C-alpha cells in the first residue's frame, strides 16, 4: 500500500488482482473512509485493519466486475454506502445513492465533483476531490480506455473534460498499464522529449516495483497520445503522416483504432 497526502484527505493506493489499483480516501476532518472501485473486498478489508478505521463509502466509476466485485461483501461487512452513476444505476451492485454531474454526492469532509465521462462504458463517471482525479478506466497513464460501449466522439469529449482540470491534478486511474501505453506512445509521437523522460522515469519505477500512478494532468497532456490531439502541431504532423483530416477528433479516432490493433 502506498499513501499520498492531500490537504483534506489521504489517498491509500492498494494493488489488486493482476494490475488493478483500488484507492482508499481517508478524510482528515471526518470519519469518512471511502474506497474507489473495490475490485477485491479482501485487500480493502486488510487496508481498513491497517488504518484501524471502518469503511463508510464505496465510490464506483463504472459497472465492470473488476471495479465492483467487492461491493456486496464490503457492504455486508461494513454496512457502507455505495455510490454510482445515476444513469447506470441498474448495473452497479448494491447501489444506494445515484450521483451525476448535476447531483454530486455529499461526504463529510470531502468536496466531490462528478464528471460524466462516457466512452469506455455509457455509464462511466469520474470523481474529482480537490486536486485528485479518480477516473477509473477513462484515462490511464499514457493511455485511455477501450471503447466498449461508447463512441470515439464521446470518449474524446470526456478526455477534453478531464484535460481541462488544472495541470497539477493528480491522476488516480484504476490500472497499471503505463509501460505498454508508453511503448505505443513512442511509436506515434517520436521526438517528444517529455515522453522520453517519462519512459525512463516510469521504467525505473516499475523495475523497483513501484507504481507509475498517480501521474498528473500536465504530464498526461505532454505525453499521453490520446490527449496529444489537444496540440495543434501534433494534429498537423500526425494527420499528415497518416493521410487523414487534420482535426482533433479524427486524429484521436485514428489513434484509438491503431492502439486497438497494436
């Protein structure tokens, strides 16, 4: 378990399954202890024991089993409150509170904003708490989620919404996919010096068995190929090399399709 300090809360990062990350959000001014996307109830229970605190809430970003599999067992163990997207409530196990951009949840000691980020699924949401983003499978380290249910246009709109957050916002995504994503990034964004530095740094982190996550919004905009269409120079160069229209959505769509085949 790795821990990170924010002004009003601590984030405890727990590895789960093969490459998942589960996050415990520990409010510093209340008794709230919330878990984001509990893939495995047992690792959450172990972390609660280490912290010597009961689990009070579950925040689900989307319905996939490797984000919700712990819901039922944790609710039985802790009687915790489960939150998820109002527009996908029927697919969130044991949901208690339906939330959305228009109806953000109220947790004592935490200022939570909800972002609707369709694309990976049609019911995907992300949670922004001060300078921390919990984005599930929408944005990854140097990558983004596959389009299982949504369209490229929906995902691009979601990524633009995320990219509009302050550059210092910490990105807590749900999987350790960064190194393979960076290998793809190097193929499509050669000559990016910021990308070269990130490859070196993140490779060293994994060699030492440390996570590459959290990253931050500024780093992702510099090095994540799926946010690089925000840069006009990249759009021009990539579209010319691939002989496609020079607009951000077409470039993003081509990149996503290329990554699916890569």
